[in-house]
C-alpha cells in the first residue's frame, strides 16, 4: 500500500512539474486538477506547496526544447503528419497535404490548439448587438462564448460558463438585463461582475470580485464582430484600433475599396451541417473557380470564368471574376459586373457581388464534420424587393447544395485507402496552396 501511495505521489508530482513549466498548454491544463487531487488525497498538501514554489522559480529557466518535448508528448503523432507536407516546394512540383490531415482525430486536436485558439476570429455581426442588452452566443472547439453590449453600450465578450459549477449561462441570441445561470441561479451583470450567488451561507474565502465571468478580447471591423481567445484580457487589450490590420493585414484596404465594410442591410442566416472536415469546404472555396463549370452550371453562366484572378496577402486570398446577366436576362442579375471572393485564414469567406454580400463561417465540429454559417447582406435600396431577394436566395441555396454534395463526396474519398496525396493545378489553385502553407506554419510552432 505504501509503495502504491508513493507511486501516486510521484505521478502527481510529474504532472505538476509539467504544468508549472508550461501553464498555457491546452492539454496540460487538463492534468492540473488531477494532479492537485492526487496530492490532497494522499495528505501531501504541505509538500505540494513547497514543490509548487520551487517549480515556479525553476520554470523561468525552461528552454524552448522543453516546450517542444511536451508538445511532442501530447501531439507527437499529429506533428509527424504535419511534416508530410512541404511548403517550400513550388506549387508546380508540390503534393497536397496527406489525407490524414482531414481524418485524424489527433491532428484535429492540434488544429484547435494551434489554429483556432490563437489570433482573431469572426463570430458575428454588429447587427446582432446594435443596442444595449443585446447578446449572442457561440462555440468554437471547446470554447463557449457570449458577446453583448452592457447597459452603457460597451461591447463585451466572456466565456459563457458559470463560475459556480460550469453550466452554460446563455444560449442563442436576444436581449437580457443580466445573465442568470439556469442551474443554481448565480447572476452576472452584462459587465461580467457577479451580482448574486445563491445559498452560499457559511462559505469561506469567497471574494465576489474574483468570481466574475472570464473576459475575452473583442473588437469590430466593418460589420464583423471578432474575438481573440489568447491570453488574459488587460486594459491595453481594449484598444482595438489596430485589430483590422492584425486580422486582415494589407488586404484591409482592398476589401474596403470593394465595399466589404460598407453599411448593408442584414437579410438572413442559413446554417448547414456537412459531413466533411472543415478544410474540405475551404479547399473547395479556394480552387480558383476550377470546379464551377462542372458543378455549378447555373452560376457559371453568369460569370466570365476566363477573367478569374487570384491575389494573395499575408493571411488573406482574394479571388475575383467578371460577371454579367444570367442568360441575358437583364431583369435579374444578382452577381453584378464583378464578383469578389475573399478568404480570411483560417475559416472565413466574404463574398461581394452586385448588391449582395454574403459571408461563410466554417466551424469545425470534429475530424469529419463541420458547420457552415451563411449570413446575407443587401444594399438598402433593395430591402423591399421581395421577389429579387427570394430569387437570389433560391439561386444561392442551389449552389450550396451542389457544394455540400461535392464536399461530402471528397471526404469519403479522403478516407478511402486508394487516396493519400494529390497535386495542385498551378494556374488556378494558388489560394488553396497558400492556405495549406499557412496551416503548416501554424501547426509547426
């Protein structure tokens, strides 16, 4: 029995050692409570405090190699898969990433940690939080979030998790004066402060000002609400004047010039759950119109595909194409004279054509499933033209259904033993190659 207890103590000590060295590692955080519980269960709390102090001192001297060592421990298999793609090979000679990038659960976990839990991500629109007390919620990976405007109109965002026993606080969209936990009634203000903790008579060492909702970085660019899940929010983080440059880089000016950040009327939202890896949908979007004449004959008839061009920026690629009336019918032209398709790494698409703008947010739901959220915006001059709106949305829906069939078929092909890697079409699939290179860069950190 003594030997078993000592083994448990040493196991907990090893877990805690890694926690102290790498406190921000997503996987290591999962072990923290386990390590603490093992120490307490074995009456080792005094030694735990001493070890904690010494490890905190030593952790300042940890080398980058130690970080890599821990990364390999949790992501070893996935990191090997990353290296099966070589971004340095020119597109004319390059092979695509292996099919395991689209099917492997460990690779998917690495993506969440290295791609989606870092940097700025669009999550909604200013239309959803125009007035004080409006809010909306969402989820990305394991992160539940709520965005709102408090009573003064200040934009705020928080982890949508009660500090008592982890229940989700809010759901959907709407208008609230406060967030009341549906589990035990703990109540939070729209500024995140804990207003009420029910039935805690007798509790000790409880500080109300330390039990508020955990804030997230939030900003607005044009019509888009964007979040950043990295680090801890500080007063300095509230200055969002440079967020547009951080998110869009040097493409921001071109997007603005093409009316992406103009004031359009919000029309509607449509959501699709697709049985494919999130990258399959992105790849389909980024093939330079390659699939359009084969899979979208109706759409192709309204575009001059010979004019298709692609331009790459830091983390954005922009495809554009001249358009025209569908089959010569001047009375219905939803595409206008030019269509612009902007992909904002890693999972957001902005489509500006004629009087319309629609956006596509690809939310990963697992290695083989994603949700694509379409939001439609329209020039205010056409807000009352119900026939035009209805026909436009009908045509768009047809294209989405065609793409879903393609993407689900590709996913099944990726899981076949007959396929491992493929090739690029050098003159049209530049944006896709750019996307894969950005993924490699993030996943190799």
